[in-house]
């Protein structure tokens, strides 16, 4: 059971990294540190999907990590 959870966590972590790297570069904290200010804009289409997908993946990763922690403590 723990092997399945560990493998699933690795897959979710890789997908989360890819989804974060695919997001728009101007949407982060670059304006705070002197980056070009492009103004506020509404996310549409694939970019909006990537934001929600990243939120879903991060939530799933945290839940799996907590389950992994609980199961590993019960086995020891």
C-alpha cells in the first residue's frame, strides 16, 4: 500500500512541476522585484485550467503525504 502511495506522490509531484512551469511568467512575483508590470488581466482558457489543475494537484499531494505519514507511523 505504501509503495502505491509513494509512486502516486512522485507522479503527482512531476505533474505539479510541469503545470507550474507551463503557467505564464508574468503572473508571479516578478512585479514585486522590479519586473515589467503588464497590468491585471483575466486568465482564460488553458491558463485558467492550469491554475485550477495546479491547485488540485497540490491539494492531492498534501493529502497523500498526510496519508503516507499516518500509514507509516501505524506500521512502525
